[in-house]
C-alpha cells in the first residue's frame, strides 16, 4: 500500500503508477531531500515535537541511507512515486516504525520545493564558476590582442576598424550581465519554504528560523500558499540560462563565420573540429554549431515552464511536477556547453594578418575621413556628403580611400591635405578612439584592468 493509501480501497492502476511517478528524473534530488529531512527531524527533536532520541535514530538512518545511495547500493522503486516517498519507504525498511515520524509537520508540497530550491542554489554556484572560467579566457585573449586590428560590422557589413580585444570583450560584458542575473536569481531562490505544509502550515510549534539556519537559507517564505505554489525561481533560472545560451549562440555564429574560408580570421584546433565522411578537405566547427543548436533546447525548457505555470490556481497542483525535467535539462545543457566552449576558445589560432586585411577593405575608415573634415570646421553633414562622393568615386574606379591621390581628394574638396593619409590609417582610426568603452589600445588596457578587478571581487564573494 502507498504511504498515503489509507483513504483508498484499491491500488492504483499500474499505468497510473508509471504516469504519476517522477522518480526517473527527481532521483537526482536525493541528497537535497535527505539533507532537508535531517534538518527537519533535528528541529522536531529540538522542539520536542518528537522525542530527542527518536530524532537521533532517524537522522542516523538518513546519514547511512545517503552514504549507501552515493555508493550505488540503493535501487529506487517506481511504485513509491518520487524521491521523497522512496527515501521515507527505504528509511522505514531500515529503522522501523520510528521512521514514520519523519514526516511530522511537513508535506510533500513544501518538501519538493525545498529540494528544488536547494538544488537550484547549488547549480547556480557551479554555473557561475563555469562562466567565470570563460570570462577569464576572454580576458586572456583580449590582453594578447589589444593591437590586433579587425573590421567591426553592422548589418554584417564592414563598418569601422576595431581590435579583436574590443570585440571579444563585448561578450565579456554580456557574461557580466548573465552573472548578475544568476546572483539575483540566487537571492530570490534563497528563501526557506519548509514549514509551509501542504498550503496552510501546521499546528506543530515548528522553528523555521532554526531550519533555515541549518540549511543555509537567508530568509523564510512568509506566505505558505506562495511557498508551495511558487516556481518563479525555476522560471527565472531557466530564463537566465536561455539568455546566457543566446550570448553563446551569437558568439558561436561569429566563430563559425570567422573560421570559414571567406573570412579566415581564426582557425579552430583539430581537437575541437570534425571532418566530413565524404569531403576530405573539410574542417567543421561542430562544437560552435552544437552550442548554437542547443540554445533552442534551453529556450524550449523556458517556454515549457511558463506554459505549465500560466493557468494554475493556488496552491499546489500536480502540473508542477513538470518543473523538474525542464529545469534539469536547461541546467544540464548549459553545464555541457560552457566548459567545451571555453576550451575551444582557449585553443583558437588568430590570423591577425587576415583580420588586418579585412579591416582595410569596405571603407571602414570612411567615418574617420569625415571626422578629418569636421576637425577642419566642415559641418558633419557636409563632411558626410563629401566622403560619400569619394566612396562612390572609389567604387567606380576600383580604389580605396588610401589609394586616392591628393589631387583626386582636392577635386572633391580643397580642404584635403597630405595629413588625410595619417588620419585614415587603420592604426589612427582605432587608437584615436580613446573614449571609455572604445577600441584604442590604451583604453582597452584600462578596461581589462577594471574587469580583472570585477572578476576578483566576484570570486571573493563566491569564496
């Protein structure tokens, strides 16, 4: 008979057992479930809700059960439905009737959200560490490429010259926001739901503050209905992970472009590339492509969670069992992508010559040519029109701005002098952009130092 079966006259259908069961996926919560139970039973003994010696027996039984699970000595039973009932059933088999007192003053409703909150908190810490490793990798790449000039793009058209350091540090800024969102999610997850019961707490004199202290929760859920029906923390985490994957996907798309024959800006290491079964010349960026593809999977988890929760009345509903697989899969996907993406970046070869050549085409210095005129007191709109005419002339005559003679410049505007050539050199275009946030070597070195300090502070917080 089920542990909850006293009200029923016959057993559930075997198909119902399978359909209703979540042990196939929530078994990963065994540690959180047992840790939460140990804190709960310790509090029950402290409050004399059960006898102190009974609490000690139950706690010892839970500790031994945890050790056996971690040593792969335990098989879970699908008929026991979920990890909570499996643990309780196994405990009763081991220590007898006293184990039945473990569930005093709690419900599976507050128990499951406790487990999930504990799990989400732990996973956020692990994912933050992975993001920090990726950010350190970007910093290393940036420090080595503050003078590596490449074209910057808008609309995937060459726009202005920048440096590779400047480009990769744009992704660093995205990851900073991802870290901030993760830390915010952690704060909102860090609230103890245990003690809420099924939805209306209990008549037992629980010490919820003591349990929160034992389980390292910062605060306590103040409304028992919300405590058992809230899955915002799962949705918020999955949303944050979806945005993180979006950033990795954008970066992956650029890596795929950069290592193509058309760009040749970078070359991927053989260890992070694959070949073709028919075309012997191929070296495919499969890792970047898979990261890009798996982004959709995390999006799916987010949409699934939002859809599951959108119409649920208060308080707990069985639909909420669907929170786990979506959250687990989003976490697993991100934890699979981050390390291999980071390692792939660590091993790329940068073709600085090709990047420089790329920056030299497409009139990326046209804005600087316009700025040259502005600095000679020509209104910007007039300067814009003059350079536009020069670009058209170059296109029609298969020239670049650097190739034009001074006479050709003066035919369009007498303002031009020999100093135009220095003004439109790629090095000038980059290094004169010495505004904070800009691509100049000096500014990038300052920004790198700022971000090294940022990461050091984040690591101190984690420690």
